[in-house]
């Protein structure tokens, strides 16, 4: 029994020191990993920041380009009937949207949802007005009706999305 107490007298402090060293080393390693992760994230943000700004710029440009008061003057309706002009407008919006699809990676979910809603609302407005017109009438009639309807709206969906994008950029940067 005396030998057992003697062994315990030396082993217990050693076990206690071993546990203490393990806890200190584990804590140090955890803090070191957090520090490395922080610096890695900081470096990544340095390179990602210009790309994120560019994404906001491209999405803003897309929204501006599909707003009726900017879209219609850019796409002339000369020599086209309502059906042809309608197809041109809708296809232009779709092509622009597809060109900017990858930007959703760099902006928030809410911002992207508003961009998609603005695009859908614009296409929906064009579609509903085009359906109410004679398809063989001159394209300028469609253009006039779209502009009139857009002006009647209190706030066009593209403007709402732009306001949100600007607030997001101000908040995050």
C-alpha cells in the first residue's frame, strides 16, 4: 500500500501538469487558428472589394438601362410594328439580364431579389401594354403607352432596386 501511495504522490501532480499543459496548448492553437483565419479573410477582402464594387456598378447599369425612360430612346421603333418592337424590347432586357447573372454572387440575396423583381416588372409592363394594342400598329404607339404608364407609377421597380443597392453599398463600405 505504501508503494501505491508513493507512486500516487508523484503521478498525481504530473497528471495535473499534463492536463494543464494540454489545455493551455489547445487554447493557444485555437487562438492561433482564429488569428490566421482573420488575416486570411482580411487579405481576401482586399482583393474581393473591387470585384464587389464592380458588381454593384454593373447591376446599377443594368437597372438604369431597363428603365423605360432610358430603354425606349435607345431602341428605335422606326419601321417596326407593335409585335416586332415588343419582341425587341423584351429580348434586349433578357440579354442584358443574362449578361449580368453572375453578379448575384457579389451582392446580397435581398438586392438580387429586387433586381429580378424589377426586371420581371418591366417585362410584365411591356407585355401587358403590348397585349392591349393592335399588333400591326406602329411601334411608336407601344413606346408612348409604356412611357405614359411608367410616368403614372409612383415609383418604378427599377428605382426601388436602385435605392436599395445604394443603401447597401453605403452600409457595407
